[in-house]
């Protein structure tokens, strides 16, 4: 079996015929000045070819043939890229809990340990599906698990009783859509679109607003059109007077009555999902629960998220709201929890934004990926991260057209002796960082921020 991934004559972007060998089942760091070709080698060559080959042999219909940017790559296995911009791969409804599958584990925990209030007990045993918003047995029947529903402020859309029904949305709406609604409504109810709101009887007004057994009402129709139009460039998306508010039936939990009235340690599943991960882990450790493989598995997985520096997130946190660094660490934890092997993972500066203690935890987590039989390649600048690497690839010597060459590959100690590298002299302290002594003067108006403590105070208040 080949112990290396070998790339020959890589030429994409500014790469100048790069030949390199990357050891399998090891941690390799690709370093060098910004613009030297690190990402071109790691992502545009290694990751893209691994992805292309996997798709080709899986029989996908969406393969795109392109001109090869290298002579050969051997020893390759399926690749996974964990980039700063990986949020583009995420479902907008995906959360930390759904991405890591911990929402499902928590639901199973409630099925085992949950205590249901007597008045909501129908005699059936608790099941995990009852605590999942995407399950027919668990979702709120009013919002269908979506948590929020469109709400129309009638005083804004129906302000004047003298306006004919046909002109209510004039200037705001696509006349064709509203005309079709009025035609169907008039045919079913017998109410003419020429009449005004003030001219309608109380019964006719209620029928117009909310419908009856034979027709849909204006309020329901407009809210449905608005919900459908969100994110689309049409009048419904821009319509004023409608907003999404928490579902009145489930109070925004998205869950049915039984799930909303079942607790573990005095907390509902919604309350646990909204805790910070470190607080949730502490709560489960202190809860008076009989030990079981399920409980231990959940706590072990939560501990993994804490170790990669995600203690401040909640399982309910939507994925699109996370920073690039948080998403990288979440995906890393997800891969570890999934117990994958024989994969090449390519990371883009995973230590950004981390404290030194968190960096150490991250390195240990990555080594767990390697112990499971995977290969890890990181584009990285962090000194301690490089020290922990099994293999260093240095690109350079400079950026752009002056870069794109392999300066060094091998162990860290030997790398410190590489005289051609622009990185090694900083690691050995032979060359210091240049600090500017002269700054250009600022002219014009200046925005000044003083005593900015809001977020700190919020965090303190929430953790008391």
C-alpha cells in the first residue's frame, strides 16, 4: 500500500510545476506567506481531484470535464474540505444539534428519562420521534415544526374601510395574483370585489378575512403568499405589514403538546437545546439520572464540542449564524462523532480565533481523526501547530507570480534550517517582525466608540 499521496507537476493558478509527497495517516501543515500557493495546492489540487474522482466513480450525472492542472496524483482517497466559507454548504434550517446529530440523541434521552405531565399522558410510551420537530409525531400541528408563522398586522394592510376590495393591495402587489384570489373568493362567497370593507356585514367581513368551508380568506391567503415569497424577488417578499412571529400554539418550540410538557431534570428539550453546550454538559453531569450508554454517549459528544472550543454555542443555534472558524470546528467535531476513516481532510487555518488552550485541544482532536485512520492536511501559520505536525510543506518564496514553488518538505526540525524559506527565520527568531513607526495622518471626520461593554454584560447576565 502506498504510504504517500504523490502530486506531480501541479500548475493551477501560480503553482510552477510543484512536485510533493504527503504522508498518509499523518498531520501535514502547508505554510508560507499569503498568496504563495498554499490553497492552490491544498484545495484546488488535492481536494478538488479527490472530490472529482469520488464523484466519477459514484456515477454522478453532474461531472464537468476540465483541463488537467497536474501530471498525476497517486495514493489518493476521498477528500473533505473544511474551509472558512463552508457555510455555503449548509441548509438554512440546519442547527448545531442537527448537524452533529445530537438533537436526535437528546430526543432519545427524553424518550428514556422523560417525565410527562399527567394531564397530557395518553398512556402511550414516550418515543424519540415525539421530540423531533421534523417528525409527524413530534411537530406542532399549527406551525408544522417551523417554530414561527406569518402574522398580518391588519391595521397596516386594511386601514381604510372605504377602499374597494379590489384596491386593497394596489401599489404593493402583483395584480394578477390578487385578482385570481378575488375571482375565486367572489365565486365561492358571492361577495363582489367592487364592494368596500365598510359595506360588508359582520358575517361577510369575517368571511373575507378568514374564509369559510367553501373559500380561503384574505388573511390566510396573503400570509401563505408572503411565506412562499420569502427570498424571492417579488411583491410578497417586500410586502409591509406581515412578519414572522413565534407560533402561538407551541410558543415557538416547534414541538407538540406531549414534548412541550415532558421534562428531564425539570427541563424541557427546548430549554436544554437553548443552553450553552458547556452548561448543558454540566447540567447532565449533575442531573439525578441513572447511568446508561445513551447518557454517556451524549456527554462524550458534548465534551468533544467543548474540546474544539464550541462551548459557547447552543444546539439550537442556526448554522448560517456561525463564523467561519466556528463552522470549521463544528464540521471537525461532526466528522469525529461520525467515526469516519480512510478520508483526507483539508483544513483552512483552523486555529483562527482560538485561545492557546483551545489550540492544544484542537490538535488533540485532529490527532484522534488520524488515529481513526484518516489523513489531515492543514493550511496554517500557527507556530505551535507546525511544531505538532508530522510533516511540513513550505510554499513560496513570495506571493503571486513570485511564489508558487515548493521551498521545503519534511520534518519540523529540519525545516528550521531551511535558508530559502521566508517562514523559518521567524520561527527560529533569527528575524523579527517589522513594526511600523510612521503612520499616515487621518483627515476628516472620525467615528469614535467608547466604553463598548454590551456583549460582555449580556454574557454575564445570561450565565448568572
